[in-house]
C-alpha cells in the first residue's frame, strides 16, 4: 500500500468515525417533566445534576434524577459524549455519596420506554433518551 | 472478635436492631404516608488474597497465600420526612489475625438541611458520623470507590481504622456551588469511638481502660470530583482517656488520669481528567501521651510527643470503561533528629490494575515493594532487633456490589 493511499484511508476512517459519533450523539435528548420551568441548561448544570450536587430547580422543586443502567449503550453515550466522563467515574461519585451516607444515587430504569414513563410521571424529573418517543408530560431540555 | 470496647459493642448492637427496625418498617409503610420515602439499600462484599515476604501484612501472609482479609457492608437510607434523612451502615471486616472478625455499626445518623437554595446549603447531622478525613476516608471500605486494594497506608492507616473512622456527635455542614465546582466546609464535634487494641498499639501503652473523650474535625474543600482540580484541608484531633499501670524501678505506678491524643492535618490535591487522575495528600501528624503520675519521678517525663510526616502521590490511568491501572508512592517518616528506625518509616512503591466486567463485579491485582515496618501490625508480627526492612507483597481481590 502506498503511503498516500494509507493516509487517505486513515483520514476517511477518522472522519467517518467522527461523523458517526456526532450523529449518534446528536440524537441524544435530555428530557424533563413538564413541571420543570427550565427549557435549557448549561452543560455545567447538567453535570452538577448528574453528580447529585444540584438538587433543586429554580422554582424550589426537588430534582429527581433518572438514569439507564450502567451497561446500557445510551447511558454510555450520555456519559461519554455529553458529560465527558466514563460511566464508572460517575458511578464512583454516586457511591461516594451513598456509602458515606451523605446523599442518594439516581433512580435506575431498565429501558428508554420506562425512562419516558417515569420522567412523565414524576414532578421535577430529568432523564435522557435516544428514541423519538416523547410523552406529552415531558419536554426536551436543550444543553448549552 | 476483638475483645475491646464491649460497652460500645452493646450500643452498636442496640443501634443496629433499632435502626434496622426503623428502616424496614419505614419501607413497609412508605406508600401509605409521606414518612420514610425513597428508602434504599446497598451492599458489597470483597475477598482478598495476600502473599508477602518476611512479614504478615493485613493477614497471616508471611511466605504463604492468605485469604484472611474480607470486607462486607450493608447500608440503608431513608427520607424520614420531608428533608430529614437517616442513613446507617453495618460493616464486617477482617484485616488482622489478632483482631479477628469484626462487626460494627460504622455510622447511623440523621441529616437535616435547614437552609437550602439552588446553590447554597446549610445543615446538621447527628449520630454516629463518618469522619471526612482527607479525600477518601468516608468511603475507604467500599472496593468500588477505592483506587487500589489497600488505601495508602501513610495517610489512611488500617492500624487505627476503627478509631479514626467514625465518631458519635454533631456535625454542621455547608456548601456553595459555583457551576460544577463546590466550596464546602464542615465542623464535627464528637466523642471518639475507642478501640483498645488500636490505641494501645500506636501509643505503646497497655491500658486497663480506654474511653473516647472528645474530638474535633474541621474540613474545607473546593473543586469538582471528576473534572479538573479539587483540594481540601482537614484538621482532626481525637482525644482519649486511659488508665495505665507502668513498671517504674521495682514499683508499679497506676494512673487513672492518663490521656492520649492524635492531631492530624491533611492537605489534599487531586486533578481529574477524562482518562487520568493524579492525587497527592500530605499529612502532618502529632501524637502525645500524658501520664501525670510520672511528672515527679526522676528519669521519666509525663508527656511524650511524637511527630510524623507522610504523603502519597498516585497516578491513575483509565484504558477503557473496564480496565484501569495505577501507580503510587506512599511514604511516612517519624520526625526525629537521630537515624530513623525501621519501624518508624514506610516507603511503599505499589502499582496495580483493575477489571470491571460488569457494574457489580470488580477484580483487582497489585504489587507492593516496601522499605520499612511502620504500618505493620505489631500484634501480627514478632519483630526482632535485626529485621530486614525490605519486603514485598502481592494482592488479589474480587468484589461484588448490589
């Protein structure tokens, strides 16, 4: 293989993988219960919510945080692409809170369907999905 | 089971039964009222195999593979009503043949944030509370939150784990969030939990009675736990009352007003990025025994003070979600003008790796090359005048959490 051809193939591979990651990440949506007043969040606020630091919304309602299980592909994508953290690191933060008795970990759900259902039924709830199936009691939060 | 602090053990058992009852009845009635909402439980168990040369390290591992070391924890928490929460943990562990299997109520406390906005919180905790000493004392027993199989022994001594881990008292805490950075402070007034085996060993006393007197912990910290820098400073001073009898010439002096205290100042820095972390913690440690009966006896002094400086530096690299490895240099030295004795120093170069095949399982292996004996349990080792200060240990661990 010539050097030029090798460089071309590597470039195509890298660009292709970047494009596929971008489109994969782009379909991720952060959703919240319709009672939540915020329609957009800074990435730092989202990180604070998912590390269980920020516990109340601007209107004083408690934030209920929902996550998919640690081995779920959407959860891995949410952690790595959006929060920029390995899922295990995030778990360590939660377990430090739980095992010191000073905080709670998020509520884990088993599927995106359950995520939509729980977020729509829980005032102040936040979650994330990759599918398009939104419930009328949920809203999409844009991340700045 | 360790023979020490039987009274405290009784209190722990009563606490366990009482709080277990509260939690389980709470879970049962949770759907019928606004009491005992969001009740949760978690648990973990780990088994460690250790092989060491020359000395017994956290088990009977001298030139043999030992499976003595195990840990198991069960914790439960509930929102009692509105913002009032209750958390409790029972921990079983064995790290020394001499101390045997140990079961204790690690913590059991109520927490109430009396002022809370989007960015600020002020609150109080009451009960048996974990001492938030350094970056990692609060979660040192949970394998999934540690970097290696054993904590850096220079700062987080397993020799005095029970005495330093938690205490009965009241803690005020507050924090302010600046985006994803948090400034937090806490002050903890308590009566230390006393473990006669541990305190008598570090104070080199043979107490007939040991009781926690009072302790103060203050901590301030700033930063983010997984992105960028975080730092903290901890001041911790537990004090103990002790009865001792000492041979002085042909006589034996009995003192029922002796005391021991330990004063620790820990400065901690950690830098976290997506796939790597560096941690440095530095400890300035002072300890003093005071036996007033020796004050007027020629050749003796009532107060004996010791100093120790310790630090560790650790690098962690995450290869993927499953695999990570670390390397650490862990050092402690008694602060003396003359030449350091082997039992006053601890220089441990250690490295290891972990594999997490799933959310629950964790497998670890690590290797230690040590110069010094300062963190070895005297009760597990018969030290001679001419011992070799250089030794090694290999460790393997499997852990599971629910």
